C-alpha cells in the first residue's frame, strides 16, 4: 500500500512539471472559459445560469481525452513497461496513478471555474454545492476512464492525437454546452448520448440527484474498466 501511495505521489509531482498536462488541464480550459464565458453571457444573458457547468464539461473533457492519454502512451507504448516488469511493479500502477493524478488536477480546475465564474461573469452558482461537486467528480472519473482506454489502445502519439480529437470534438459539440441539443436533428441528438459529456452536462445542471442520468455514466465507466483490464493483460503477455 505504501508503495502504491508513493507511486501516486510521484506521478502527481511529475504531472505538475508536465507542460502538456499543464496546457490541457489548466491553460487551454481556463483560457477558453475566460474567452467564451464573456461571449456566451454577452450574446445570451441566460447563459450565466449554466456557464459554470458548460465550461467545466469542456475543461474536463479536454484534460481527460487529450491530456491524459499521451502520458499513458509514454509508459505502455515504450520500454518503460519493460522496466515495470523487470522490477516487479504491477502494470496497472501506471494507469491507476495517472488516473488519480488527472482526477485531482481536473477537480482543481473545476474548482477554479466555480470560484471565478460568479466574479467574472455574474454566473449563478449551483443550488447545492456538495451535490454539484459530487456529480462533477463522477463525470471526471468516467471521462478519465475513456482517456485511459485511449492511452492503452494507441501505440502511436500521432494516431492518438487524431483519435482523441475525433472523440473530443463531437462530445463537446453534441453535449449541449455550445447550443441546446433540442436544435439538433433527432439522429444526431441521440448519437450524442454515447459521449459522457452529454450525460455529465445534463446531470450537472440538475438541481437534484437523478439516478437515471448516472446509470449511463456508470455503464460507460464499467466498459472502460473492462477494456483497460483486457488491454493490460495483453500488454503483460507481450
């Protein structure tokens, strides 16, 4: 247990120094928040009611789908995995430590948006802060699960970048944070439900906990865990 905690703490310190993680988990999401938050609230004053949730969904999706996977490729797509085996380190340690580190960073980023939005854009705070951060944590976990799958499946950084963008862009466009999903054709509207961002945004904008919105997220996360386990087993046998 102490070795596991040491590994997580070490990964946290490494991530703090990582320029790519700094950019995808903090710089770009917060710049987007600063720019688009002003535009959204200027065009539509009612946007202040959901600006915190929409900008959080965007930031978490970027950090989990674009920031997390490259770090996993660096471990499992290189000779670092051989060092794990040679030193008797469980292969899952890399995934778990990066997952937990990303979770902490994205939760901090979400907290920054939560604090700054009312000051900068007169945003309306969620009615129940405890519930809000609880469902935000659920969304971060599920999104990071998808990011972990991408990082384990891809061996090439170039291919990973392309696939990550293919998943990230539709998840943002179809989630409802840019424009109401009711404006979309029915087929595209339902296609958006395969992405965690759609369910996460709807859950985060509710004033009460709704289990029907958690079930799809739980299903996505379970599927991600199963895929990760299968992939780790395959990597271990290579």
